[in-house]
């Protein structure tokens, strides 16, 4: 009985969509292109499957160039959520379309490599490439959302790693916009007492590793100058970072000190439970966001409230964390909400720093998107629609930009 109902629903959907598609095809191709260009990439990819006429328009070189020009400047926030023994979903939200989240069924994409959705953790994203790690078989999988291809990355020189071994601020996925599907996956770790840089190159399908030395006394490492910043160790008063060029031809270690004269609480990095910490540090791309909270209680236990968010950046000589800015009071009034647990991610791209803070209070998830323009010295808050995550597990979050309709050749 259920199968008949499902078939009837599918037939009704097909009957409703077919006349609409035929009617749209009757419009001039230039007008159709303009309509398609107002859409975001996941919508365009779906339209390509509707009809040969749509596919021909979307495959036109002129349309591809215009679409990629718009897409390259679009920033996405991706959230991976899952339920035990159910299909996992990658939710996508862009600042170009503030109305809804887009859903990408990862379990469908991963069928060729026979991975179960509930086994995966979302590591990183860049351009069209997304990395997932399996805790069961301890492998990393690269997915290209546009070409719909999947590949397993061979074990790194440190051997197979579980999902807890991958630290968000200690790794970076770098794609090459001038080369089709090429990417590098970089991460830094201490081996013994020495920092090492590990780099996977998709062209050669191999890993390289190198021991990283200290920065010279006169070294200058400008933030946002194309360097990759990989955080290795976080202490309340000092951090250890590996700084490398995207080509990995040079890499150095920096040890910035952190001095906050108004500081007086306990610290956690990356993820916090509300009854444990006063300050949450979120690192990325040579910056550090500090979420300061104060405690409270309700019938279900200890709940905390954000009382301030600060942004700090690595100094040019790499010796200190320097204060950059504080989220203004009018923005804090909008984003202040009680939480029991919180995590975050941070990235810098073309002078814009973006941070996502994800909190949970009594089973309800809340997401906040903040951005800071370093040139204009201005904060912005981007409203996010409800992602409907009650009852789901958070299994990774990442920003990404540079999605294109096809990989440039």
C-alpha cells in the first residue's frame, strides 16, 4: 500500500514538473540563462538533469564562465549531520540565498566506495572537493560534488587515523582553481618533540612529510598573504603553529604568546561543554576568536551565556597574538543565547574573516554566522534559517568558497 502511494506521489510530481519545464523551454535562451544565473550551484546542477534543453544551456561555455564568475565569490557554510543508522545529510547555506538550506545526500555519493553514512565525519571543504573521515575503517575519502566522483586517500605517513585524530585548526584543504580537480591536503603534528608537516597531493596520489624548523629572528609572515596556518598546540598562554606556502616549498614554526589582561577563566579549544569552561578559542588561518561566557543554571543543569566575542590575529613576526576587534554590543544582543555545548570554525578569505558558532541547549541546536571585514573594520551577522537539527548529531562543519559549475581545464 505504501509503495503504491509513493509511486502515485512520484507520478504526480513528474506530471507537475514536466509542464513547467516545457513552458520554461519555450522562453528565449538568453532569458533562460538569466533565470538560471540567479540560482545557486546546487539548484543549477539539479536543473541539468531535468531536460536535454536545460543541460545544453548549462553546458554552454558562455553560461559556464558567467556562472563560475558568480560562484567563485560566493561563500558557503556546510554542516554535516546524521542520525544513527540513518542516511547522513550535508546541509549547505550560502550568503547569496538567505532563505533556506540545501540538502546533499552524501550516502548516495559514497555508494561506489561502500561507506555507511553514520560512519563518517566531515573534515574540510575547498572548491568542489570535500573530505570525510571514517572512524571505523580509519580512512579519508575525497568527494567532488560537481563531477560526482569519489576517491580514497591512502594512509598518511603516521598510519591510519580515527576521526578524533583530525584537529580542525591543524589541517587545511587547498584546491587549485586553474587545474581540474587537483587538491592538496595538509596537516601538522608533533612527532616526538619535533613539528612535522604532512602533505597529500592528488596529482601523484602520494604523501610527503618534512620536519619544520623555527622561524628566523627577522622573519615576517603577513596574515592573508597566501600562507597556510596550521595550529599544532594550544596552551592558555602560548600556541604553536606551522606556517607554510600552499606549494609547501617553505614551512616554519611560530610560537605566538597570548596575553589578555582581562582574562580570568578556564580555557578550551574547538569544542566546549557549558559546565567546564569560561573561554572557547576557535582558530583558523592565522586568527583566533575568543568566545567568553558566564554561567547560570536551570532545572536541567548548568547553562552558560555568551557575554562577548573577540577576534585576535597573529602578529607579523609570529611572536604574539594581537587584539583585532570585538563584536559590537548591538550584534551581541542578537546572537546571545544560552547553551550547554558549543563548537566553531573560522576562516579568512580575501580580507574577510568568517566564523560559525554552533551551540546546543537541551537538544536544540543554534547556529551563528559572523563575519569581519579587515579592510572596513566592520562586523556583520548573517541570519541563518532553522536547520532543524533536533535529534541529530553534529558530524562536522566547514566554510568553503570557489565552487564552480565544472572543474576548469
